[in-house]
């Protein structure tokens, strides 16, 4: 695979992941925050962050 094809495939995949994050958030009434943008920038890591990052609210312990 040449570099151009790889970069195009990666860009398409990241855009698809970002669309999925935004759609999932809308369908589940969940706040997507900045995760679609993070996913667009770094792909699978952003997708994993959206699903597994649990923001602490209030005065809870870490």
C-alpha cells in the first residue's frame, strides 16, 4: 500500500469513527463533549476514550 492510499484510508476511518461517536451520543442521550473531535484527530484511541473515560462529577474520589 502506498502512502497516499494509507493516508486516505486512515482519514476515512477516523471520520467514520467520529460520526459513530456523535451518532451514538445522540441516540443514547449522552453528551459527546469533545470526543468526536478527539476521535477525528486520533482515531481508535478517541473512540476508546469516549466509551471508557468516566468524568468524575462533584467531590468524588479518584
